[in-house]
C-alpha cells in the first residue's frame, strides 16, 4: 500500500491547499492512504476545508503548536511505518500540484527496479502549478548521477519523491537540526546508508514558486547554514574538492545578491544533470 504524507501550517492558503489535495485525490492510481497533519494553528478556511473533506482515503491529524516540517513529517512517518501493509511513501507539499499519472508511474518504477529505495522526477516551476507553464527542472536519472550532483545541489526534488519503506529502515527519520534543510539531511543519511536514488525523466509534479521563494533564500543565517552543510556533504561523501569552489560561489551569490539576481541564477545557472 502507498501512503502519502503532507504537512500544512499557518502560511498555507486554502486555494493552494485545495489544488494540492485534489491533485492527489484525482490520481489515476487509487490504492493509497493520504495523511495530512496541521502543524499548529492554520487559517480558518484551511481548517474548514480539511474538516469537510469526504474521502475515506484521507486521515487528518492536528497539533496545537507549530513544530516545523521535519517534526511534522516524522510524526506521520512514525504512524504509517507501523502499518503492516506500508510499502511505499510519497511526499506532497500543500501548495504544489501532482500530475494524475504521478503515483502510477512511480509505483510501477519501484516495482520494476527493486534495488531503488527512492525515486523522484523532473518538476516544473511556476506561480500557477495547475497550468502547464513555467521552467522545467531536470535531475540525474541514475544513482551515480544523483550522488555526483549532490556536491552542488539536491539530487531529487523533495515534493516529487516516493520512498520505498526500506529507505527509512536504513536511515531513520528526517533530521530535525538542519534549519529547514531536512531534505538535504535525509538525502545525506540515505547515501551514507547505502540507499539507491533515481529520478524518472518526466515532469510528474508542478511546484509553486513565487517571488518570495527567492527572497527567503538570502537571509544571512539560512545562507550560512546551507554553505556549511554543503561542505559537510562534500566532505562526508568524499566528493570532488572542486565542489567547494561551487559551494562558496553559491554562498557569496545568495548572501549578497539582490532578489532579482537570485531569481535569475536560480532559474538559469543551476548545474544540470
């Protein structure tokens, strides 16, 4: 059985959440359970929408205080990993859009590639993910390529991934000390634990990206943490030392460049697969 996990928090809009949830409920592959957790107080419209969902596949969990994405996902994982029929686990964000064939494509891939522990996909980024517009972001399709590119950027798109349960058997849960880089930390644990990565070379998720998406990436604290963590990735995976140069250049760009230049760099200068 496939289990889908999503965290919702106070900044999520009801219109965006509705689009995200409906993209899951409208999947061509229907054999799944959908677990959603409210990470602390949410807008009334969001709470009302979740309370009125009428689909037997959906399970809602609520918490009175905000603890962050990593802890929220871990709470859901602790629950679903105990379910006897849990075989696969998919991630979904509360403002993105999964194409109807996403689950069918990923489940079929994992069933035919038994050595793969996690599979992502290409994504498309835009301010209106329900529409087929925006920039396509590609990722390496095999494990070697994923490992190689991890010295520069993430090897998979977090909102697009589907895990085999074995991934968490090997790595444990999301790290909670990575300052909103819980995905980086989980991927590092995966590589160090012998997990096999791959990506399906087609867009299966459209990711919502607005202007504040770029602005959030150049706070001094966040940029410094990301730089230090990228150096940790390079060091612990013994990746080529040239990656340190790229990491420093990225740090300098995100630390001192204006938001418009960050947007250009993010869209056009990211390393390719």
